[in-house]
C-alpha cells in the first residue's frame, strides 16, 4: 500500500503532522485501529530500530520518530478504548527502573483498556516499591512490566523477588514483555507469562484471570 509506505518514510523522518494526517486517512478508508497500529506504525518503528542499531540514526532522530508515533497513537487511543467491553480486572503497568522506553507499554495499556481492563499506568523508570505499593493500594489483579534494554530486563526479577519476600507473589498475575525478552526469560524470572505483543498480552490476561 502506497500510503503505509509513505507513513514508514514519514515516521523515519519524524514527521508527526504527516503521520497524524495519514492515520486519519486510513481511518476514513475503514482500516481498523489495530491494523493501523501494527501494519503502519509498529512496522515503521521496526525500521527505525534497525537503523538505530546500525548507527545510521541517532537518539534525536529516534526521539522524533517516537513523538510522531505517539501522535498517531493518540488518535487511535479513544477508538481502541471505547469498546464497551465488560469489565475484566485491574492492571498496574510500567516500564521498569532505568528504562525510559514507553511506546510498547503504552500500546499494551491501550489495548488492555480496550479489552475492558482498568489500567493504572505507572509510567517509565518504575521501582519495585511502586509496582507493588500501587497494586496493593488499588487492589489490582495484574502487574505488567515492560523493558526494552538488556540492561534493565533483569530488574523484573527484582520486582518478582520483592513480591515473594513480602508474601504477595501468588496474589498477582505477573506479565512481562518487551523486545529483548522471550518465553524462556519469562519463565526464568518466575513471571506468569511473557507476552510477545499487545494482542497476546490481552489474550494472556483474559486467559489467566478467568
Ligand atoms: Co532505544 N533502544 N535506547 N530509544 N529504542 C532500543 C530498545 C534498541 C533495541 C535499539 C537498537 O539498538 N536496535 C537498543 C537496546 C539494545 C539492547 O538493550 N540490547 C536501544 C538503546 C541502546 C537505547 C539507548 C541506551 C540509546 C542511548 O542512549 N545510547 C537509550 C536508553 C535510554 C533508557 O531507557 N535509559 C535509548 C533511548 C531511546 C529513545 C528515547 C530515543 C526512544 C524511546 C522513546 C519512547 O519510548 N518514548 C528509543 C526507541 C524508540 C527505540 C526503538 C527504536 C523502538 C522501541 C519501540 O518503541 N518500539 C528500539 C528498537 C527496537 O525495539 N527495534 C530501541 C515499538 C514498540 C511498539 O515495540 O516496545 O517492543 P515494543 O513493544 C511491543 C512488544 O515488545 C510488547 O508489546 C508491544 C506492542 O506489540 N511489549 C509488552 C512491550 N512491553 C510490554 C509489556 C507487557 C506485554 C507486552 O506487559 C504485560
């Protein structure tokens, strides 16, 4: 599709207005918000990530791409969230301590909300005490953790150990996700599940809460 290719270029160039415009056009063309997210925005960010890794793009450019992506996501959010789905449960979610990547976490939060979960978003750079304190105070069912760096993903284990030490591990469904993680890592740290993407996070949460 010509427009989605244009969007990948625009995302790469960090053109927020253009991305927002294209998202609106795809909506007019009856694309679902989910397809716009995955087929245009997430795939575009993958290309940005590859060139970031290869030293072709640098932090300022990637930051502009992220801002453009967030602009597109902001348009889609109300559409994903207004589904009138029955109430499913409560989740606290955050990106772990030391990590400021939040696009994936925001996407998971949006899709979970759309599926009927109540979301408490702790933001980025989240400490164990914040995950656990908030989950306790809010009577959450699920703790969701996101990490995008190989250096921050071990912190998820710290959070789970902290739950265990406080005798709270069995009280919560613990879900984890983020590009550098995998199934095996999820098992190794004692999470209930690793979620490969936002749609799987929704499916997994529904399955485990039932
Ligand atoms: Co950063 N960055 N970054 N970055 N960045 C990566 C992660 C990297 C892989 C790029 C690369 O080298 N190819 C690399 C990590 C390498 C590694 O750890 N081995 C990297 C690096 C090195 C860094 C810095 C250290 C760079 C520097 O400063 N020298 C720095 C770190 C800062 C910090 O956190 N302390 C940094 C900074 C940044 C920006 C600020 C410029 C920006 C973030 C802006 C923002 O988020 N607001 C940024 C970005 C945008 C990226 C890439 C390009 C894209 C990430 C993204 O948003 N993807 C990324 C490359 C890549 O991932 N290919 C990269 C789109 C998003 C929808 O996908 O987050 O994977 P993702 O989420 C998915 C799934 O993973 C899953 O569902 C989501 C939707 O499908 N999921 C969950 C995620 N969280 C979940 C939680 C769940 C369930 C599922 O819980 C239940």
